[in-house]
C-alpha cells in the first residue's frame, strides 16, 4: 500500500511538472489575401469617399482556437476609390497615393501588429496593436470577430498621427468646405 501511494504521488508530481512546463501550441493561420478585402472610408465636410486596399500578407495566431495575435502588411500602392469613376476616380486615387496623403513611392506598405488580444465574448476580441503608416508607428485599438475560417475587423485611424495632414483643420485654418476629417475607417473581411 505504501509503494502504491508513493508511485501514485510520484506520477502525480511528474504529471504536474510536465503540464507546468509544456508550452501551449500556437497555430499560425495565413490569411488568404485573394479572398480577403479591406474597405476604407474617409470623410469630408461635403461628404465622403470610399474604396479598397489590398493585403500583401497576413496571419492570425491561435492557441486552442482562441485568437492571441496577428500581423498584416498592406499594399499601399493598391489604394482604389470605388465611389467614383473616370477622371475623378483617377484624380483621387493619384492624390491619395501622392505625398499629400500616403506617399506610396517612399512608403509602399503599411503594417499592423497585434500586441494584446483579449476575449470579449464567444467569437469577439478587443485588440491593441501597433499600426505603421508612412514610417510612423502608433498604437490602435479595434475589435475583431472570428467565425470559423473568417474574421471581420474594424478600426478608426487618426491620419494626422501618421503625418497625413492634407486638408486637416488640425493644421490648417480657413478650409471651410474643403476640410477633410482626421479620422478614417477601415473594415476588413478576412479569410484564412
């Protein structure tokens, strides 16, 4: 009986040690860029414009089906306006790609890295991350929902934190109806 108790105690001790020092397996799931979509929307005094932007690469990291991290690289050269056509579309696309806005020749990509992920419900998470645009990195907070092999995220970005000042009343006076609001929205529909 003493030997059985000792063996059982030793087995329990070894099991506890093994579990304590076993790393939880992380699974990195690559985002299928061709099946994913990022929509942007910018606002001005007289209305708004919207369009799409492509994902270069991206991944979400899971531990036991719980989101724990992620990282995305965005192709800034793919900025595309979807609410205009013809000459006006070409002008706005070109202006957004210029140094007045995102300066894509010098900064062809932007990057988002998840730093902290907290579950807020069965399929939803609050994320704190670092967003880099035009070589400037700032913290952002956003929500993401996961359903099977799909995810939806939405965030609001203050463009002035990334030196995108054109038409901003934060930097220029007397813009009147030419003013462009500092915040723009991004909504991502992802497949992985």
